C-alpha cells in the first residue's frame, strides 16, 4: 500500500471520493494506469464503490466514522433525507430504520451499496424547499427534513391509502406508521400550512387539523 496515497485520502473528512479526485491523487503520486490502480485499491479494501465514479475511503489506520446521511446527500443531488429514515431520526417512530430514504426533484432511484440501501423518491419542485434543516456530524453536514416535513412527505406520497376523516388519519398515524403522537405536540404549524397550500392535498389538510388540535 502506498502510504502517500493513504495520507492524501485521509484529508477528505466525509471519506467520500469521486473519480476525478482519486485520479488527481494518483497522478500526483506518479501513477498512469489510473483505472487499474483504482481497481487494485478496491481489491485491497481501501476503496468501496458507492456508485459509478463515487467511492468510500476505508482507512486501515484510522477508525472511519461513516455517515450514511452524508452518503445519501452525495449519491444523488439535489436531495434531502426524509420519509421513514427522517421519522426515525427525529424520534417519531420507535423501530430502527436502516435503509436511508430521501426526496429528490430528479427521477426516483435507488442504490444498493456495501454500506447500505439508499432510495430516492421524486417529489415536486414546489414542495422541495419547505421544512429543511442542516445537521452536523464529525464527518460534515447533511440536509434532512424537519419532523413536520418528513411526516408530510410520508403521508402525501404514500399511495393506496383511503383517508377521509380525522379518525382514519389518526389510525394511519398510530397503527400503520406507529407515530409517537406525543412527539407531535411541539410542531411548527407553518410547515404544515405551507405544504397544504402548495399540495392542496385533503390528506395534508386532515393531518394539519389533527396537529392543530394537539398544539
């Protein structure tokens, strides 16, 4: 293993390296057969493929803290983490969620990698900007939906559900999604209102009315 290459790779806080960056590192260290060397680094376990042209650096010398959230943001852009993973992240649902679910303005897509499964659901550009926040980790920052936005996304984009009353909405939240209703008491109503004004969804209107009753 070339120690110089390893030191160069260690400079990248997120541990996510694109093809142009790793190519530049290899060229600066005197290598010419770039793709062959990348394949050798993959066989040695120093690099893992996330998708075509994007790699995860796995250092044998430094304990690597992998942020699946940052990986999700990087795999497809623009995107933000939402739906089940964000509901779990914010403590709204009790079960652990290992697959990272995100929203994007691009076509729906998924990536099955060595570090986990990442799915992206297409949403409208008008709804995209509502209720986003930046979270920080040791590896860097990532964009995630607030708990209000994540819940709206989940309710609005879940198909094949018949919700026509407050009662049926509460049953969906408690029985299907297993939402901790206590976590909804301190919500930002503005996010629900904006989401409804754009979507004109009857489901979001019912959700908004339930939240209002709780606040």
